[in-house]
C-alpha cells in the first residue's frame, strides 16, 4: 500500500515521502495515529502543494539540531561511581544518569537521544554519541571516576 508520511518514522522514511508499506501496518497503525495518509489522487495533489512547506520545516529542524550539536560538542561531564577492589565498578552509568548530569549543567536532553549500546561499567574517559536528528549527531565526553 502506498502512503504519504506526515511524520518522520524511523526505518520507514521522513515526513512528506511517499513509501510502500504493508496494508495492515498502514491501516491499523500509521493512518489512525495521524502519522500517514493513503496516497490517493486527492492526497497526492494536497501533498504537492504542501511539499515546499514540509521541506522548509525539515531544513529548519536540521539547522536547530546543528546549533544544539555545536553546543553539546564542547560539553564534558563527570560521573562518580563507587568502586571495589581492582577498580571494579558497582553498578553502571546509564543514559538516564548522563541526562541527569547534563541537566545539572543546564542542558536539557531526552535520555533516548543518548546512544549507549550498553551502560558504562568501567573507569575512564568515553566519547558518547548523542543523536539529535536523523542527520545530526553530537559527541559528549564522559569521565567516569571513583567516588
């Protein structure tokens, strides 16, 4: 089934794109949630009229994310953890911990944007990627030190 996306959907496409998807996924999830509309002839004409506005909005979002990424690239945070013998860390530093530490520095960031494959479980300095937009990524430096 062909649909026109109204919102960016990860692994499917960006807002304004015409994509092919399974009928059940479109009818039962995307269309009822307002994330897409069916690609009928009427909706295609409306899409063509709104395409410029959608592209302009996307460019603005990318520009705002790039400004925020430039701000984040200079940020360095320190996470203090308890350690045992042989510098074995008790617990771990998670993306929620990093979001809280950033909030203390005055940087509000959703924890889901912090990309950690697994929690930090060792002492040291780590470069942690932050995905602000599909096309914009920043790096923050995290120092994990003993308490």
